[in-house]
C-alpha cells in the first residue's frame, strides 16, 4: 500500500532485557530469554523490537554505562546469542533496533582508563577535561541529571572530567575527530551484523560548549522536568551549554552518511533539550536522523489540549522529518498509573495504545503496556536504581516501571527460576500473559486486535494529520493517505462525552474491527462512552 521504508509508521516494541525473561536462573533477563519469547512478540502485531543496552558494562546505570561497545555482557549472553536472536527475529518478520549510547562511556571503558592517566597520552583528549577554578572548585556550574555537580575530580591528571549523568559515566569529547571516528566505527560493527536500526540515547548530549560557559538560572515558575522532576536541581538551570550544541548537526550528518551505506536501516534519536520539539525538527532534517523521539508525551498531563498542542507544535516545525511517539518507557512511571491516576477503567489501556498509534508518526511501545501493567510500588530496601536511591522519597526512581514481565502464576511469575533482580508486584500476577491469553476480552487480546487492524489502515500508518477543535476530554483528528480518509475520535475521560460533528465532514461511516469501545452517531451528535473511540471513514 506504500513504498515507505519499514520504519515509517512502524510500531516498535521496546524490550528491557534485564526484566523480560531469564533463562539461566540468575534473576536477570538475558538474550536467550528474548529469543524464547520472540514468537509472543511477533503475535502482538508489532513491526520491530528495540532492545535496551546489553553490552559489556559494570551496570552502574544498568547498561547505559558501556565498557565495551562491541561485546555482549556475560550477564546477558554472548555475541553468538545476539546473532541467533537477530536471525530468529528476522525469520518472524521483526526488525531489530538496538540502543547506542554515544555521548558517554563507563569509567571502566579502556578509553577512559587510558585518558585519565595523564594529560599527554594518546587518548588524553578523548573525554571532557578541564582545570579547576583558582579556588579549586569545578570549572563551571553545570549539573548532573542524577544530582550534584556535573564535574568529578581526577587526581591522576589534576583535572575535572564532565559527566552529565553518573560520576561513573564520563562524557566523551566529540570535538575530537578521533572520538567521532571511533564511535562511528562502533556503530558500523552492529550495522555489519545486520541490525535494522539504532536508537540513540541522549543524542543531543554529544557536544559541549568549548568555552565552558555557565548555564543561566531558570526561574522557579519555569522549572518543568522532562525525564526529571521540577525539584531536581537540574531543573534550576537553562541547559544551553552542556548539551544541544550546533556542532552536533554535523556529526549527525556523518552518522547518516554511514547509515546510508546500508539498505533499509533507521536512526531514532532520543532528544531532551530546552525545546525538545524544535530540536526534534532540527535533528530530523534531510541528511540527519530518520526519526526523533522526545519526552513530551511522557509527562503527567493527559489532557486533549496537551496532546493536540504537542503534535501541532511539532507538525508546524517538522517540515522534513518524521516523529516517533511514546507514552511509556524504562525511564518514566508507567502510563496507566501516570495517566490513569488509579482510576483506570478496563478500556483505558487499549485506548491509550490506540491513541498514540493513531498519531502521525512511528511509535515505541514499552513491554507490559500490552498487559495493562501499572507502576510497581517498591520499598526503599528493594530499590536498585541509583537515581531513585539518591532522590528518595520525593522521587522513587525508575525501578517501578522496570519490574519483571509477568508470564504466568508460577514462582516469580515465570520470569526466572531464581530470585528476580526486582520483585514482581502481586497485582501484576493477575495480569500475567498466561491469564490474558485465555481471556478473549483481555487487554492483551484487545492490543493484538487493534495492532493487526492498524496494519490494514494506510491513513494511520503514513497519512497526514489535521486536528478538530474539540473541548476536553475529547481528542479528534483526521488522517489522510492516498485513497483513505479517517476521522479519529477519543474520549480521554471515564465519563460519557458528546461531540457535535461539523457538517463539513459530510456523512462519516463508522469503521469497525479495531476492538475498542465504539461510540455511536445520532444525527450530527456523536455519543462517546467513557474511554470510548470512534473511527469513521470520510471517503
């Protein structure tokens, strides 16, 4: 129905390998576990998988601190396991994307171990080093997302090094051409293996301001977090100088030139900047990233106005690129808790899936969304996330969305025969895959129904988007592609709502088969049940 590349309009299922399936009994998921469950993933009707980091790492940030870009950590398996995974996924028709964390490494990476030894070794300039101020304090006021100064003293060199995240995650110096070449060579390694794409973590953090200028203070009323809370000191600054530098665009061009040598691959950039939507538009211009991914729908605001305003703002700026939307991932509170506020109806999980999968763009769905999993409430003594441990109790970290996938009612929910690295919440057991498989009306089977139906709707996959001006809690828009025009309406509240359809829409004809709670039309009045939807043809 379209000659678009595979990633355009695709739904990608995000797998957090630590928590997906453990096969060796150590309580941590692994690559063989993913292989074991790929048939399940393929049954969901998604197009691709994105696997969070599985590379060699001391696991200070659970794999986002990479010590070897070209090897699998023994915790997860071997390179041979990855090759088997890739082969099976492709055999099932699934594309495979992997995380690439380019802006920083682990402090245990051999590059950093060499760089920190002296100021004149071959890798002396591979990381961001700076002298202390005259009073011995840090070079400037930049802050780490995980708390405190973004600078750490290194006595071997008598200098500070930059870390935008943990102190054990030193930032690479992308102003150095050798660094850029080495990083691109690491990406090439996985492209040569046959991956279909890369998801680029914190891609706007690669470059820093070479003048090391202080970030200006941000007024209290403007402290809005994206991936961090407003009471985190990180929110107290405008991050004009420690990330999102203009030099990054040229590097993205180099990365795209590399990827263009491989058929049908994609680069998806995670972007969190002072104006993430503007940066998404900039980074996805021709010759740069294929897609941009932001935190703008990973917020607490579940209003029709916020969703409509976010998409419209991006549409106005993104004249060349293609967006990728997500409402959950491994870094934020699960969407059913965040947007359901503990009052979720049985229809809400699949309404949320349908809503994000009906916007113009591609979509990333986080493991467990298809089951309607809620955020796990964990006691302090169960926490593993250094972010949550540092900011407890105001911020409980990211462990609540990372608990193991519940597969059955067996010990540890079928995730592992050993003690899981995070506990399985009791309330997740009743939502286990085995339970939902047997229930034709389950969230899981509703998810499958919608995904398979969406694959047959070219307007939802590739069409343009035009919003109707509707009052809360109704979100309505039109998608068009080739010969199909769809009117799409969502009631975001659990109470019934009504919408008067404009006469200019003609006589819409309801489209069924999506499996969601359907509204009905009486004259020009659309009657929407709580968390109800309406898909209608305007052809």
